[in-house]
C-alpha cells in the first residue's frame, strides 16, 4: 500500500505498527470524505443531513491528520497515505 512499507513489513516495531494503523485510518477517512463531497456536489440543493455528513467526515479526517502530526509522523508518510485515497 505504501511505498516505504514494502521493504520492511516484517521488521516494524510497536510504534511503527501503531503509526501504520493511524495512517490507514487517515486513508479511509480521506476516502469517505471525498465520496461524501462528490455526493454533495452532485446535488443541486443538498439537504441538511448531507451537509452534516460531509462536515462530519471532514472533521474526522482533520482530527486523524492532526493526531498523526502530534505523534511526529513524517509528513511524507501522511501525504503518501492521502495520495492513495480516491480522488
């Protein structure tokens, strides 16, 4: 999934495994947010539930992103995780 991972998959320590789990969550949150944003953009007059769900998905992504930054995860790894999300 990630370029930097395929060389060392069997050599990850506990911290790196936790970081990888967080990066996967970022990947999934970004994907979910993009899908909801596209659904909202397709509607001419989106209802309140759609707007709320889109904002909630964006908030979850932002929360996970900042958690990764607080854990001092390399920014390139976060960008790499987001690059694999659907556009």
